[in-house]
C-alpha cells in the first residue's frame, strides 16, 4: 500500500485536484524516493536528482526528468498519478492556474522518434509496444504512464517500460518543423498542438532522420517555464532545480 504524504492541494480544478510535491510531506517523500532507488534500481545516480529546498518558507521537492517520473508515480497513492499533457493544457487554458510561467518546467512524457538518440533504449522500447503500435508508421509516438526498469545497455543502465497504465499516442507534430502555436491549437485529447504556425508559444523538436529501425530514438517531452513545448533527445536524466513533478487526483 502506497504511503500518504501530507501535501497540501494546490489548485482545485474540478474534476481533478492538482498537487506539487511541497509541504510537510516533502522531506519524507524524498527519503522514500531515494530508498526506492536503492532498493529497485541499485542506487542509480541518474535517478537521485531530486532535492529538498525551502521556497517561500515551504519545504519543496525540486527537480524532474523523464526517468524520475515513474519512480515518483510508484510512491503516490493509487488514486493519484503524474499529470498528463492534456491536463496541463487545461490549466493553461484557465489562465496558467499552476503558475508555471517564469517559474518551473514540467516533464510530460517521452517520445519514441527517429532522432537516433538513446538508440539501444529506443529499440527495446519499440519491441515492448502492443502489436498494433509496433510499426514505423506510428512513429513518432508519445508515451505517458510508462514504467521504469533496469537495463544493461545505454548510458543510464535504465529503460522505460510499457505497462498496463501506459498510453501510446501518435505524435507526428514532434517530427515537424519548429514553430509557434497557441492554446487554441492544442488538442485536449493528448495535450499536443494540432499544427504549428502562429502564436505566442514555441514548439521545438529534435531533428529527425529517415524512418528506420536503425534511427529509432527517445526524446523527452516537457513544458518549459516560457510555456513552450520542447522535445529533446539528449540527457534524459537531466534534472534542474526549476523542475517540478505535478500530481493529480
């Protein structure tokens, strides 16, 4: 049974309640987070990237990366989960009620693409996909609700894992040209722009190669403090002080 942490709800947005990892439960959460890493992932230093800081007199867990999200998910109660892109978009449509702009970034998931980055991980992940999704025609695709496992290859010795909670979403926009978009361009089905043309928000994607198994890669997808949407294929373990893990119930 997952432990309960005394995180104070941030904004109540029916039908969900949003939580940041701050408040009196923050210190215990971080202790448990690091213990899970020791117990399940051999103390992997790529995961031990969260920190406890006091911000506006409130203990706050800072940092985030695509690799960190599944570990955080394993610690929240069953009725809670890591926020999904479409839920983040709803908070932006309602006036950025989480106060993301100029304050922090939020990891949204991962993209299986043709960047060639993190290639060994990408091939293994592709082979885990359901048979109807295991086709190059469905790449790039975005995964949310994924798990994490130990992995012999790659620089992290970790890989993402397709579980019963994983959702695979076709994401051709992540193979397009960089550009701009507006809130009105974003689908509330998957939280991704339907098109990139005009608007105040920036879309930046990783350069893609020719579609092939040899060019499979994995990129992280995140919402930055400028409310731009970025898909990057480099350091999946990179966690900065202005990262935040957001949980919904």
